[in-house]
């Protein structure tokens, strides 16, 4: 694959740029200006002026509207692509503003107040507003079903956590789940077909995950780190390694459920761990039994299926003696960065060390995402900041990316098994099932993240305050 520049650098506020859902436009925000461009010719179609510095933007699902927000000053304003003279402004007021998002039907704006006291639902059609109260304060996102018909909310009343499910066409409460099996509710996740809701407790004395069926309106399975219970068959399966549940994600087809957490290591040992402590379990969606387990171990042992790609730096212009006199940027320009496959075993993986200010925090999985085809799962844990595991869950083998710098983002192509990895530097890494490469980013942008065009042929690279679009060419 190669990257070809399509236009000049675009100034943005803190990575505020994105393609519309239908791929026809892309938006960039710089200071108080919102600019809408055509994705083919990159011509400016609309330019809007926001009342203050733009801190957040989001396209509606129908790509007809885009909202801008200043979170600190609780200002939200909506602009129309079809009718640029129209706009809708709302102010949350004394409740404050934690986050804002679109409803799936693009007819409402949902705002989450400070400390998650309430969710406000603003209608674009009649400008009415309704509220959902007693939202649990530890949640800062909203859990819509993929089909957009329902919203699950965690509410806390007198210290008891429950689930409320609302219909998004009327915003009426349709179901209230009393989660007596859980001591607390620490996470939610809808299945791709919008029928199953995963509800889990992470760090209480009884850590478990409940599978609730909205079709049958009952729990159909319970996964426990010590055992799994199929409520119809009452079968138990032991999981001696997994002691906590941190994150859950579905395969796009819904056939497998990935459950990530830590195992037998003590919480304090997560700071300087050299043993197995990070586990991903794949559960079958029919029996809810474990099919495969992945341990993130610090040593790569012999396995003829596993491939290891390691970053190398080749000094091409400066000798080591002269390199001392030049700055890091010049060294980077004079160096060639490559990725090569390593054949020797065993290979030690770099383990991150926490500084004093981070010692009270718990190391977590910060990347756990399936490819669009569902065959590959990208995994990164904070204990191993420069390593990415790419797990072929069909054939059960691994590819490793061992890089020099901390991985800050990994983005799957929405159309195929093609992954780009970013390390807050002026180059990126590409992985496919066949090989891995290092890609030089022109214009000397320090890349923090990227946005894929829905067709997978364009890439919007995001720096600190710059963005640029590149065309993807397959070789």
C-alpha cells in the first residue's frame, strides 16, 4: 500500500475532523470556524462560524446535519448541510455539560450533564426537551442498539444499580432490569443484531457477566470468572485464570464475544508484572463456553504459525558521532524506518514501567477491536505499550507488531482486513494478513490518529493541530 497526498495541510482544533457517515463530505473545525468540504474535489461547500472555540464535532447518522459544541461553556449548535441558513442552538444551563451526541434517527440531540446527573433529550423538530434522571455517574457514554431502536441506561437509586431500556422513537421507558445477580454494574455492550445486552461487574467481590435477551426478556446466560452458567442447561465451565472482567466486545457477525480482563496476578502486581496477567477469552454465542483464550505474555515462544514484525531504524545520513550534534527531528528525517519479520525465538517483549504519579491506577486494555470481517482481533494492553497483538481467531495464531514508540491508536479499514497503527510520530505502520510495513507520512505530521472514509480508499490523518487526506493505493 502507498499513501498519496490529496491536498494541502488543514488546520484543525485537537483532531476535530471527520468524514460524514455517507462519505460525501468531510468536516474540519479550526478555532471558531467549521468547514465542510466535498470528499472528491476537496472544495469548500459550506463555512460556518460557531459562537466560541469549537471543542467537539459530530455528524448525524443521515449526514444531513453536524453539531458543534463548546463543552466548557455548555454551548451546542447544529448546522444543516442542505439548508445552510438554518441552525439550532441549545444551552444546557446550570446542569453543565459532560458530553453530547446524536440520536440514531438524527432527530434529537442528547446531552449528558456534569456528574452525569441527567440525560437531556432535545428535539430538533419541536424544540422540546425531556430528561432521564439518576444516571450512574461512572458512565460517560450512551448505549444505543446498533439498529438505533433502543437506549440502555444505567441508573443508580439509593446505591442500587439497575438498567432502564428506552424506545428511541418515543423515549418512553420500555423495560427496567433489576440486576440482582450483580453487586454493581460496570459496563454494557449490545450485540450486533441488537437482541442481546451484556451487563458486567468488574471489580466487586463477585465479578460476572450477564447475557440478557430483549427478545425473550430474560437472562439467558451468566459468565463468571470461576464458572459459566447456561441457564437453560445449567452447565458449568471453569475459568481459573480470568479473575476480573474489564472490557467486552462482539465479533461483527455476533458469533463470538471477546471478554478481556486480568487473571491470577494481584492488583499491585500489575505495576511491575513479568508473568501472565492479561487474558482475553472468546465465548461462543450459543453455548457461552470458552472456545479460545489468549494470554498476553512477555515472552514470544516458538510457534511456526505466529509471525513477529519488529521495527528497525537505519541511520542513512549521519554517523553515530555526528548524530549527537543534531536534534531528534533531523535524525528522524535522515533515518529509514522499516519493519522486518523476526525468525529467532524466544523474543522478549518490552514491559512498560509506570511512573510514581500513575502507580495507583490499574493497567488496562486500551485496544480490543475486531476487523470488519471478524477474523482478526487487535489487542493492546498498557503493560506492553509498544506491542500490538493481532489474533486470527479462526485459525488461532498471532501476529505481533513490536515497535519502538508507544502505540496511541490502531484503526481497521472498514472494508477489509487492513490495519494502520500510529505511535505519535511522523510515520505509521501497516498490517495485512500477508505482511507489515512502515509508511512514511509526508508533510512531517506527527500522527495521533486517523479517520477512514467509509469506502476504505481515503484516510484522514490527524495531528495535534493539523490534518491531511491521503489516497490509499494497493500495490
